[in-house]
């Protein structure tokens, strides 16, 4: 029994199409597949773009310390009295030109922007956010209710509380019993003790190193004391 010519033609077309797909489709897919262009620069986060869109750094000077822990209500006037060149941005932000060092036990209600390195003494309280173009060193038991941002490295000592995020274009180090209410973001490494807490995520282009608390070997009796 012979097949109908039309059916035979249809079967031949289907066979030819199957043969074409089987033979030629893999090379076509390989040709159309996107090529690997090699290492690519990691895209910067929006926060990093905001940091780099700030105005050009003013010439830095040696750190000048705010040496009176009992600052008057008008912090701007007080900073000018100790020789720091500043300007007010809006109603709630103070910009400090050059490096700055805050003494212990200082309470600040404004947001602070430092065009250099920043050193914060123990037990200071910042009710806003803190940003610095240089390294940031934060003392023990410091409270920052907003974010802590640095274009370089951030070093936070023990028992500090950061209500927002810690963001650094360098590395971040957290001491013992440090609490961060949001995330830690760093282009470099992140180092923290195991009894510190970061409420959200730790994002880094480097490595995360978790340090253990020092273990003290106490003597079992008076005889063990040399």
C-alpha cells in the first residue's frame, strides 16, 4: 500500500526539519551565547554613589579637639570657639572642615559631616547620623542613633550602639558588645567579636572575621598563684 503523495511530502518535511534541528541547533546556540568579557568592576551601591557625589575635600589640618565636654546649647558656636571651621547645612546638619576629635561625654543633636578624619571619645551621644571623609574611630559606650558612614575605615570600640547602619569604603572593626541596628556594609574586611550583634546583614567585598572573647584561666586555689 502506497502512501498518499501529500502525506509523504509532509513526512519528508518533518524529517528534514528534525534533522536540521538535531545537526545545526547546538552550533547556533553556541554562537549566539553571550561571551565572557573577563573580570568586571563591581557596581557601586547607591549609598556609595551618594558618598562620592559630595563636594571636593577641603584641605585637612591636624585634629583639633573639642576640649570642653560641657558644650553650650548652640553647638555651632562652640565648635567655632575651639577653632574648627564649620558651616550649617539646613536646620539639622553641621559640616566640619578638616579633621575633628570630640571629647568624652559630649551630646550632639545635629547630624555631623566631617570633611576629614573623625575621632569620638567615650560615652558620646549623637542623636542624628555621622559621616566622615576620612577614618572614623569611635570610643567605648558611644551611641549613634542614626547611620555611621565613612569614605575610609571605621573602628568602633566596646559597648557602642549604632541605631542605623555602618557603611565604610574601607574596612570595619567592631569591638566587644557592639550593637548595630541595621546592616554593616564595607568594601574591605569586617572584623567583629562574637558577642557583638548586627541586626540585619553584613555585606563586604573582603572577608568576615569573628573574634572570640579572651578566655582567662583563673587559679583554682591560692596555691596556684606564684
